[in-house]
């Protein structure tokens, strides 16, 4: 190796060494900048953060039923369909909280009507799945807690016109829903198929049972909405019945309490419901809140027809009075036991 080659060799070696040193320096700087000195308080905070915001897969119960009919959770397809609905409803926190809050007010109205008509208590959760216990209107025009379309509502005895829409009358629409469910049960002798028919219609279920030659909801291939429908009801039922098992915590005072009301029988025309309300120490807003089936500012009475208006008892717009009289203010605010249950 001559002097020129030797010089070149040392220059190359020096440049390589310099490049490696620079690379080491850059890596060291990045590594140092990523390190944080965590105090005990920081570590405690981070641990609480990780615990508070941890998300877990849902452990499904070993045994599930709807209206005392066993759910075949041992089938992989049934298990996976249920798992989806449990995940969706458990982690949609705002929705499930509203379901529980509203149920405390409205289940005491719905449950006795179901019982009186021989409908399993689990069908109150069908109402939750339909509307979230609120007077919503679907894109197809289905309305009220039980989501009747106009034709079905009138078929089952509900009055629907410009002034009156009894799809928004909770007592009457629950009775109409019971009539539908009883008719469906006479057809299927199976409450799970009855629930599915509430979504797809009896004609829709009949067609699929005939086509597929099976008569179990869990064996039928249905459209996506109906395929999820009963599983969603089962998931909602299970979570609302056992909220602590799914990380749902609340105090009794967090719920929407029932409001004491009374009935006023109306057998003559009312041309101005706002004035009618004011004459009774109410306002139009409160009159419509308790009677959402009134669609105009008037009621026209036809021969042999009367209506019962629901109004709150005196003083029961005051939340503290409602809490006090219902015993909520005396309730232990740390109690998070489920109270969404069948009325005795």
C-alpha cells in the first residue's frame, strides 16, 4: 500500500468513525428527551388514569333468557351476535344512562299494563329498544314509545288525526302494543318470534319461516335490523337489570322520578288549551308534557267521545318536592344498586 492509498484509508476510517459518533449522539439525544422523571404523585395519577379509562371485553352471562325462553348462547353465531349488542350498549354510556333514568319514571306505567294483558314483563325492554322511552318519530313515520305507524295504530284502536294522536298516549299505546303482541303470540306460540315480528311484521316473519322451514328466531336468516333486534333487547334487559356488572354507577337521585298526577275528564270542546292550562295553575308546556297526544291547541269532542287529560298534582314541578315526597332525599347517595325492576 503506497502513501496515497494509506492516506485515503485513514480518511475513510476517520469519516466512518465520525458518522458513527454523530449517529450515537442523535440516538442518545432522542432517548434522553423521551425519558421522564416521574414523581410518586405522577405515578399514582397515571395508575388512576389507566384504571379509570380501562376498557374490557364483555363477559356474557352463562345463561340468558327472553320472556322465560332460553337463549341458545352455546351456538357461536348467537354468542357473537349477543357479544356485539352487549359491547355496543355497554359502551354507549350516554344512551344506557338515559334508558335507566327514564325507566324509573315510565316502567311503573308500562309494567302493570303488560301484566294485566298477560304479556311477559321482558317486553318493557322491547319498548326501550324501540324508542329509548321517548316520543321519537322514525324516518318511516312510526311514532311514540311503541313506534306505531299510522295504519297499525288505527288497526289496534288508537285515534290518529290532526288534533289527537294516541300513539303518544303511553297508557293507550301500551295497551295497543299488548293487543298486537297477543295476536302475534296466537300465531307463533313463541315470545321470541313475537318480539321479532314487532320489528319485521307478522307477514315478514311468516314469509321467512315458510321459506326457510324453521320456526326459531335463532335459526332464521333475517334482514340486518331484525337479525339484531332481539339480541339488542336481551342486551339492554341484562345491562339494565344488572348495571353494576357493566360498570354503570348511579345514585337514586340521579334517576327521573315518577311525578304524581291526576286525571281531568274532558267532555266538551276546548278551543284554547293554553288558557285551559293557565286556569288550572299550569302552562301550555306542562299540559303538553303530560299529554303529548294533544297535537293542536284545541280539542273537538265528537258525540259519545270523552278524553282524560293528565296533569301533575299541585306543586309537583318542584324537583325537591318530588325527591322529598318519594324518599329520594333520604336515600344513601352512595347506593348504586339496580332499582330497575318489575313493580310488585
